[in-house]
């Protein structure tokens, strides 16, 4: 994948609008009942970066970022301020926020995951773009040491242990993370007059699969 390991300016994404979307096929049969099916295993997020523009300097920064990504060509990191950490927004990240696997004495690689739970149901989201210096890992209730016990790949979200966790040991993790995205347009239209009048450019952003 053509990906630049660089984050869209977080000060600009702070004011953006967006969130997850799902694709659901709904068929109404002759008796009025519905059949629903989703071809997507994972949700896909969309944002409008234009809502975060507060000054002409912000617009210039955004255009420079757009040009450096060659429009839609190169994907990049995006901080979703409404969902960017393993813990609740009001809590600090800990090594025990999310369960990411169970040791078997052989497996050394574990993918970072975030589980969304509502009642008896949940959705498990792979985390592919963690913020590397925020990652904390636990095994069987004890926090591990970075480089001493494991290494973390910030480009994939894969944790590799130097020694495989023992059979039955619960592997947990805490982290902040970005969303892999690209511009969903090859054209950005701006006007100084309209911006000063309160209108902001439309800058669509869409999550990419990696």
C-alpha cells in the first residue's frame, strides 16, 4: 500500500466531523419481513476535515498536506478525537485496557485490538496504526517492559514477544492509535472571500483497509 507514516495535523482534525459507517443490504420479502446482510466485517470511517479550518493559515497547512500526499494517492494517519485510545476518554491508558489474546507457549505475535461492547454483544476492531510511545503491554496481570519483553510495530500494530507468553496467560494492551485514511477527492476548492464569510471547504477523508 502507498502509505505515508505521517499524521494529519491534529489541531485541524480536532474540529472535524465524522465517524464509523456500515454497509447493510436490506431486502424486504413478500410477507413484509426483512432480510439483512452486511458484506463488511469491519466498519469504515469517514470525516470532513474542512470543518476543522479556523483561519487562512489552517487552509494553507491543509493544502500543503494535500499536495504532499498527491491528493488520493498516498494514505496517511488521522487522529479521531472521539475515539483514539484503548481506555475510556476519562481514564488514563493502562497495560490492561484491552484483551488481545491468550498465550499458548508458542505464539509470539499478537495484533493490537479494541473491543466495543454493548450488552451481550461486541465488535473487535484491529488496530493497525498505534502511537508507538503510548503502547503498554501486560501478560497475566503483570506489565511488560518495552524492548526487554516485547517490541511493537507502529506500522502494523503487531506486538512481538521475545519469549512466547505461557499457555493460558491473558495478553492485554493499552495504547493510543490513529486511523489509516486518504483524501476522498483529488480536488480542493477554496475561496478567501467565502472563508472569511464563514464558509469552509469540503475536504472528505475516508478510512482505508490495510
